[in-house]
């Protein structure tokens, strides 16, 4: 694995980071681990096809609202399951999403399920839950506010609107929750907001140490901040979690049992996200999957002993047996294996596979795009499933062969597609994973030919700017005839309710040009806008670099404010095309919020091995910041 965390996360698909706009993914096997071996023997193929054709449950349609006559056999299979996990072989397949909607419809309307959980951030999902329960706000906007391109689609929006329609006409409502924990910002702000209701003094004492986790800019760079700053934040979280336990009765009386549970889960997610951001090893996958399993258990406990949940996540997360290994030897337990341990046979998994067609997934340098793949390779599980010649079907794996040639072939763990947060046709073989479906899933859903999920406008992810380093720092005067000063790049405003970054007509205290970063409104405080330039570190190595600027801000509460920053980046390893994560950073500290002009400065030592330097301005949350009178200086 790569020592650089951002490189590791992008290469593995575990987390998408800022360039991919926040999305959970899966650890894809290395190409060496996914070599296509010899296919099944003639006898194994004959036996497997015979069993499959006899036991396949053809699906008449993947679209919800068409009754359940073709799904009657699934009722018995689900039986007394308390959790039904619906997987996916890609994060961007329309037919998978539609079939999962239909299966949710079955579970809720016919089998008494009351909770829907999805692989997305918990804290951000509460806006969607408020909509499906109470009709509050816009469902499309709430879905956009969940950050993840994987769910910001027409198909998931249709599912949310169906949930709202169900809740309007039925006494037994279904709830909507995310169970992921990758972005701590909204969790931190949610905790502070609750503490202001029940323990104002603790809220006031917590705002200062929690500032590094209360906005996206500093939270995304938490591991690079000073040790004392990180430790103060973690200690504050521990103190808050202890208070939730100690003061439970009083806080429940002041609010409600549900409010206490949800607020405490904000604090738990905050702790999980902060600690995972500090782990730069392969084991970060284990931290995330453990956290998701724990969060699901908490949500099910919240909903009571009769609660039953339908989950939506990638095959790799829901599988009962972990697909994650270090060096193909040491297993890293996934979410599904934890849930299987917690709930036993009450945990049922439906895995998803396909043969050919299209899906959407980000590709480095291209943003979120549609990919089309040919039929699955000979000898793969997907190829064998396609031999049934049934467009869409389910297989109850409890009836799968346990001995004989077909069983031996399944035990060899044939390959199946597993596509997470990234895809590239040039390395298609790396997106094949060994799996014995009998051990991983209880039921297998198969679609012969797929189409790409339909991204909403807010779900599209354009390629992000990755400029080559300039020879040296340039244009501190912010000169330029366009919207941006020459030689600088910006975050852009492609996000829903995103920040605008542009040259301003306002003059600086010294009468020079200024740049404004602003967001006038958003239903959430997460998000950041930035303006920066990247240049070679050659002239600055071994020196202390100082960036200063006049700035003023009008910020809308915690999580909002202005920053100056310098980042030092290493040289990318051969073959790596994305920008490397910084090895060190200098920022002001707690974001600047006063509206009056003041001068601020940050300094950093540029080591001899540095490759490039980034300097810039940022504004987080809602409000406005104006920067000008920029200076860059150095000393030995």
C-alpha cells in the first residue's frame, strides 16, 4: 500500500476525499490477487447450470409498484430475518437501485420492516428522515445534502418519495438513516446544538476544542494539525460521551429519549470519524466497517425490539464473510461479518451481480462518468450466472450444491465484479474479486444487462483542477481580467448551494485587489470554498515560508469562517497521477469570523524533500470572506 493516505484511499476506493466529493467505497483487490484462473470443469459447469436453472426465481420487473407475485418465494427466505442487507456490485447501476427499491417496498408493506439504512453519513441523513416522516423541506435538496454521489440519483430520490407516500397513509412509519461516519463536520455541529439545549456550559466549553472538526477544511486536515490540537478535540469528545451516559436521565427529561439517542450518535460518529482520519494504514477499512456495524446496532436499538431494518450498501460491506485482506492473507472484518456476529441468522444478505452493461463511477481526471463493460470474463461467477439466459433473477443460496464438482468450483471462490468509488477500464481486472457466494450471501440477485444510474444535477461530479506546479509563487497582486486572478485555481461552485469564488470590486485596506469567497444560503453548514496556487518547492527548501493577508469575514455561527493556509506536498510515486496529500500544513487556527479588516499570517518550514507548495485562502460554511494585500516571505 502507499504511505500517502490520500493516495491509499483513492487507490483502494475506501474514501473518495475532496476530489471525489465524499463517498464511501470498497477496498478493491490488487491486480495480482484477481488473476483469472481456469474456469469450471465441464462437469462443474453442467451441474451448476442445472441447479441454477431449476432454482432461479425470475424477476418480472425491477421497478417498484408492480406487486409481488414474482417475489412470493422470497417471503419464506426472508422469514424471521431482522436485518435484510441489499448489496451492489457497483455504486452506480440503475437496475440494482430499482430492484432494491422494489425489495424495500416488499419488506415494508408486506413484512413489517420499519427502518431503512444506507451507506451514507448519519448526521447528514437526518434531513432526509425529517422529510420522509414529516414532509419537511425538499427531498431532492435533502438528498443532495448527504454529500455522496452514490446516492444522489433519480433512483434514490424515487425511493425517498415512496417512503414519504407510505408514511402519509400508514400508522407504522418507516425511518431513513445513514450509518456511515466519514465526515465529522455535521456530527460536531449536531452535538454542539444539542448540548446548547441541555448543558449550555458544556456546549460553550466544547466549541473551542472541537473547532478542528466543526468545518470541512480543518476536519479534512485533522491528522496534520498540532498534536495538542488533536488531543484537545479527542479529549473533548470523550468528555461529551461520558456526559451523555452520566446525564442521560436529566437530558432525556429535558428533550426526549429519541433526541438523546440521536444526539449521542452524533457524538459517536464524531469520535469515529476523527479517529479514522488519524489512521493512515490499511486497517482504516476495519475502523470504518466496525463503526458502520456499531451505528446500525444503535439505530436498531433506538427503534425498539420489534424494529426490522433493510440496509443498502456495497456487496463488500454487507457480505457475511469479509472480502478484505492484508496482503491477501490477514482478514480485516467487514461490516457484514460484524452484523452476522451480532444478529446471527437474523441477518440476511442479498448480493448483487451483473454480466454486462453500463454504470456510473468516477475515473481519475474525468470526474463521474458512465462506463460500459463487455460480458464478464470466462470462468467468472458473473459469466456462469449469465449462462442461465434469464434477464433478471434471484437465487436462494441455501439450496446451492454442497458437494460435487459445482460445490468444489464455488469453494474455489470464482471471480466476480466488485466496483467501488473508482473505476478505470485500463485496470478492469483489478475490479474482480474472489468470492464464494454461498458463504458471502444468502440470496444472489443477478441482472444480465445494466444501465447507469441517473445522477441528479447535484450528483454530478466534474473533474477537479489538478494544475502542474508553477516555477514559483506568482500574482500576489491578484491581477486578472476574468473571474479569478491569473495563476490561481478555485474550488468552483459545482456543489448544490456551493461557494462562489471570484475577484471582488471591494478594495483592500492598502487599496489593492481583493477576492471574495461566499455562500449566501444553504440548509447545511458543511462545505468549503477555496482559492489557491501550487508552485515548486525548489526555491523554498530549507526555508521558513510565511504567508500573510488582510481579511475580513461575516460568518454564520460555528463551523463557519475564513482561513489562510500553506501546504507542503511530496513527490508522487511513479505511476501515480493524482495530487499527493500534504505532509504538513499551516493554518490560522480557529476560523476567522470578525467582519473588520485584520491582518493574519501563517508560517511553515519547507523540508529538503518537499516537491511542491500550496498557498491559499478558504471559507467554510455560510457567509462571506474577503482577502487582499497578500504577501509571501521567507527566512532561513
